[in-house]
C-alpha cells in the first residue's frame, strides 16, 4: 500500500508499552531536520512519546516536559510545548530560528499556538484517548514525511502492524 503525502495511517497504542515500542521504531526512521507536530488534547501522550523516543535513541540525561520552559533541547532534537505561548511571536525569543530549517529534529506540541512562526510539518501525529489506551493517526504532509512513513512500514518493529 502506498501513502501519498496527505494520506493518514492509524495505529492503536493500547498501553504505554505499545507507545514505547512505537517510539523506538521511530528512532530508525525519523530523519535529521524532520518536523513533527504532536496534536491531541491534554494528557493524550505527546510528551510521553517524545520521552520514550529520546530514551530509545540512547539519551541518558534528564528528559523534562517543556510545559513551562516551552522548549527542551537535546543533541539533534528540540522538543517544544507551545501550550503556554501567549503570542506566536514569542517563538522568536525562544530561539525558534536556531532549530528550524536545519538538521534539528523538531517535536512540537500544541503547534496551533505558534501559527505563522513554525516551519510546516513533515508529519502530524494526532493522539486521542481510546478506552484505556491511545489511538495515533499519522499524516504525511511533505515528501519527507511520506518517505518516513514508507520506511516505517517496511521496517516496522510493531508486533501487530496496522497496515
Ligand atoms: N498508549 C498509552 N496508553 C495508555 N496511557 C498512555 C499511553 N501513552 C501515554 N499514556 C499515559 O498518558 C499520560 C499522558 O501524559 P503526557 O504528559 O504524555 O500527555 P501530553 O499529551 O503531553 O499532555 P499535555 O498536552 O498536557 O502536554 C501519561 O500518564 C502516560 O503514561
Ligand atoms: Mg505534553
């Protein structure tokens, strides 16, 4: 099955262990410079995904939620949580430009708060609560996002591929 840009695929993450497995699979497929928008209401697991991704990538330092700092930076990765951004222009003060458009992999929670000051998403991850677990819908918005989803499908370590 092919996934042209704009097309979505969905995966069920019935428990945090499934999210961990998914996040570790993403380590091999996300490319430097990829922009991932993380959408979904409060507490749907956006930060959990990034934490698990960093752990799977081998990062051994402290992984904090950017709830108040708005951005946490790791080698090669910037993790934004724009929920408390009062004006998208504040992104300039946060040094957004230092991370956008280069080789930094960017995870951005609450991207709607930064409209006009963010790079376009390669991938949008939409999380929602499903029973006691989560459902993730991934949408490829660019050629790069498309390529990543294809790589993910080919090398998926997910035990029950939804494709
Ligand atoms: N697949 C899953 N199944 C069940 N629970 C999960 C799953 N993934 C994450 N969780 C739990 O959901 C909660 C999500 O919290 P988290 O801080 O990651 O949410 P968030 O989307 O970043 O929220 P916010 O918008 O407030 O930043 C955590 O308690 C986490 O353990
Ligand atoms: Mg969060």
